[in-house]
C-alpha cells in the first residue's frame, strides 16, 4: 500500500487520539501518585480505575492500528 492522503490522514488522526489519551493517562497517574503521597495507600477511586483501564485499551488499539498502517506501506 502507498502512503496516500487518506492513509496519512488516518495516521495523523490516530496520532492525535493517542496524544489526548496519553495526556489523560498522565493526569490520572499524577493523581494516583499524589494520592499515594498523601494517603499512603489506595491512590485512585473506582471511576479513575475504570477510566485508566479504558484509556489503556484505547491506546493499545491506536498503536495496533498505527503498526498495521506502517507494516502495510511499501
């Protein structure tokens, strides 16, 4: 496959989604570290845990698709 405008656009959109998900993940990690320093244990609530797992899955999907695109280019 050639790097057409559509492929480049998809890759760019995936990159943007990755950046947003990663920024949110970093914020959740910072929140967890802050909680550990203050409380000592139990650093995130169930809502944050669920969001963290969702972001982890989203990042994995994005990176997988980006790899597929890279692998398919000639």
